[in-house]
C-alpha cells in the first residue's frame, strides 16, 4: 500500500522536478520581481554614490589644476571690468590655464598670477582656522571659487612686456610705452572729478617679466608700487597662473572679459617741448648775435677813427 506524500515533504524534495512544484500566479510573480528589483536598485545607488562623489572631486581637481580654475575677485582694483569688494559678493571668473603653455601673455590680457616675493613680503596672510572641518570647507570652497584662496594670488592687466619701457604720463594723462601713449578704454575712475593718474619715471621692464596695472587706476596696488616700484614691481612670467576669460557668477554679470590691446593703436607722443619751442633759444641767440656783431664792428671802427685824429 502506497502512502500519500505529505505536501511539505514534496516541496522539500530536491529530486522533484519544477513541473511538480506549486506555481505562483502571474500577479504574484510580478509583485515579487518588482520588490526584488526595487530593493536591488536602492542598494546599487547607495553603493555607487560615494564612488561618484570621489570621481567628481578627482575630475574637478584635475580640471582646475591643468585646464581651468574658478577664482573669486576679493577687491575693487579691477573695477569696472571685474567687480569685487570686502564683504560683498565678488565676481567669480574662469581662468584659462592652458593658453600660456603655448604663448606668452600679451598687452591687454587680464591675468591671474602668484604673488612674487616683492608683492607678498608685506602682505598679511589670512589666519588659518584650527578647526579641521572649517579648513576642509574653506579648501572645497576655494577649489570651486566660492571662497578666496589661501595663497596670495592677484589679478591685473598686462600693460608692458619684457624689454619695453613704461612711464606716466603724457599731457593727456596717458600711460606711455616705448614713446607711445596707450589707448585704455577700460580705465575706471572712482572719482571722475579727479581722473588723474599718479606719474612715475620711466621703467624698463626686465626680460621675462610683465608690467601690470589695475583698471581702477587710482585704487590698485600694482607694479607702480609693489617692491618699492621700478623693475622690482614687475611680475615674472613664470608666476602667471592663467588668463581670465569669463565671468561665471553672479548670473547678472555673465560675459567675457575684455583683452583690448592698449598698444595696438598707441600714438607717438613728444614728452618735451614742441620742436619749434626747442629751437627758439637758438633762434633768439642767432637773432641777437647779428646786431651785436654789427654794433661791435661800428664801435671798433669809431674808436680807430678817433685815435687817428688825435695823432
């Protein structure tokens, strides 16, 4: 007599074929597969999120180290081209780090550069926070341009390059390079009633260096003053980080950054008196010499005649 196989025993029997196993309805199968897929996706996302964050940070660091970096403008020395002031929301600019690997900076370029010793020896370095979290947040903010960098970086415009002679000013209050008055439409005057630049003697820019000045001409500590002025105020080309290309933030300031070459349409200028004025003393001398010579001869002739009569 064959005994019936209990149901539970049949389910646990490994030798029993799939056809003998009890089947789920299609709706139950769909619900089960949906639950398994949903839980699998959740686990996959949370596992991949840290990896995605690390990859994003690595790409950001590589891009900003070799291709382009965002900087925050902390001061008003480049007004009105670039906006910045202590305690306000300054412009964020994208700096091209590739261009100067193939060419040197040119007059008119707005550049970001690492402050040379002559520029930084009297600078007050920012205080470093003792809180590791604050330091980390500051570093991340600096990386994407939302906080000023810890290093002393500057942004100015190139006015003259190595070997050129720069001075200020001509009678029209224009900077002069190699005897030509520059065309500088970007110059900003905070006080239009005092639109006069401070003059400085001729300076020959050392080879491999740049003479830089701020667009806010009367409110910029630049090559005219740094290092005591003169050749010491020039910036080595090797210290240049890159060329400022675009204002990326705030949205109301989006746009390119002008690189107008002030030397392209520079006009020759005479710093001395006009030629006719320079020749005036000589002309006066010649004009005075003729009658003097004539009178001298007449006097001499008269003396001789008088001496002859006495004899």
